[in-house]
C-alpha cells in the first residue's frame, strides 16, 4: 500500500510515528536570517557542512538538494549513498520517489486541462463520469477539480477495509488532506482525456479494482518533456534501476525498491508516484516560481495566479508543515515577508520537501532515501539557512 505520510502539528498518525513531531518551518522573522545574495558562497558552505552532519545524526543514508535563485538553479549537490550496502554515491542525477510532492506536478497538468476546457475547474466530476461508487450520496455530485486540488472534497486520505471511502463533510466547506480525492480526479481524467486498458487491472485497498491507463504517457507529453524533465516518470523503466536510490528504514537498513506498474500508477500516480531527480524537479519548480509565457503546456498568468492563491484556511489543530492555507496543489505559508508555497511527502523509505517564494523567484527541493528524512528536512538549523532563500 502506498500512502502519503505527514505529520500535523498536534497529532502523529501511526504510520508516521517514526518521524519527530514537526510544526513546520520557523517564519522568516524567527530565524533572523539575512537576505541571500545568490551565488554567495556562504550558504553553500553552510549547507555543505550542515547536511552531512544532520544525516549522520538522523541515520539518513542519502540526500539530494537543488537551490533556485532568480529563476535559475545556482547549486545542486548529492550527499551520502543510494544504498548502504553497495555504497554507490548519491548524485544530482539520482532518482528518488517524490512521494506527495508529486501532487504539484499533477495539479499543474489538471489546471492546463481546465484552461483547454477539457474539464472545468468548478464543474462537478459527476458531469463527466457517473460517481456511483458510493451509492446514492448526493454530495458526490458537488465535488469539483478545485475541491480535489485544495483537499476539500470530504474524502479521507486513504480508504481501507475498516474505513471505507466516504464523503465526511460537504465538499468545499473545510480542509482534510485526501489522496483519495486525487485518485478520483485522476480516474475521471483518464476516462475523459486518456485511455484505460480493461485487460490489465489490479486489486487495491478495500477490494478496489483499478485498470491501467496512459497516465505516465500523458504526464510525460504534457509536463515532464516540455519542461525538460528527461529523467522523470511514473511507471518503472529500466533506466531508473542504475540511478534509483533505495529506501531505508529508521534503523538505516535498506529494503526492496518497489517498481510501480501501469496499474499501480493508475491508482497512485497523482497521489505520489513521480520518480524524479532534484535536477529535474528544480526545472518544474522554476516554471512555477518564474513562469515563462503561456503556450500549449504552460499556464496563463491568470491560471498561474489561481494555482497559488489560498483557497481554504487550515485550522490550527489541522495544520501540515506549518502551512496556513492550501492553494491548488500547493500548501501556503502566509508570512509577513510574503507567501511561501510548499509541499512535503513521505512514503516507504523516502521523504521529500520543496518550498519557494514567487516574489523572489527562489526556492529549493530536497529528497532523502530514509524514513528518518523528516529529521533532516525539518531540522531548525536547516530551516535557518534555507529560509534566506525565501525572505522577500
């Protein structure tokens, strides 16, 4: 089972208990950080010393990082090893599981489909595909792509035999992080815009039957390839084997790397199955932070602004990664120095984090190959250094 592992500010889900309680990053005013002069050797020197130290303290075998400033990558580096047994070094071309950071890429794809009028951002999904899988619940007819991308569908995160899929509140009325919402939208788009292979299917949580689709090809054609993300994809391919990092548990022991099939991607692709490198994801991040003119693949200025506009406020007891609100595919920290967009992810031996400031056209992405990765990504010392990228 693949699922997003995250920590709210006051509760720790059972599957995430291996991570420390995290309250998100300190606000810029709390770090007393000085604005960064891009290319300044100081931040690179600090990170070069700090990251290996935090990795050793936290039992994290491998980390990859890319820093963006003024809309360009100005530093990228790999630390540690892909696998503690073969000792192969992590490089800037090492492939990691992005986990739920994948949702930002899917959201971008969806919004371009909305621009192209393939689907409507505020059109109920039931208009395109009958939403009969939950019986006669009339609330199903209210769920729109906007609700999915802002996590306001009312669905829980992941269904199970003990917790069948259900609409828990009126769609649009409040926030509750939901991977199932992303699956629902992905499934509708596959019916409307893509192809489904009824001869290649699999069984997933709570006896859910899912058949393979062309999700991998669609995302490559519409996002990954146009943005130069040549080392990225969803369905496992042979090229990944040489470059992929292995997942590690809290004791630092490697375990088998799952190789997702087309049916796995039909179930989990939008939720968190992007395989990518820091180098590749940084290219996508730049498109979000410093967008080029709209074209067949890039969003218009209006839709770009809508993507990053806060859609729903998060309650204090339900905050994730220090976010105050959720936009479309992105969490938002509403700082005094300007909004910061972010997304984290965690699953099966991988933890990830990306943050950025559109005002400064700057940000970063970090991937780790350990269940302990959050101890590095959310360490106060690292936050103090990297916050210099995000201060307006």
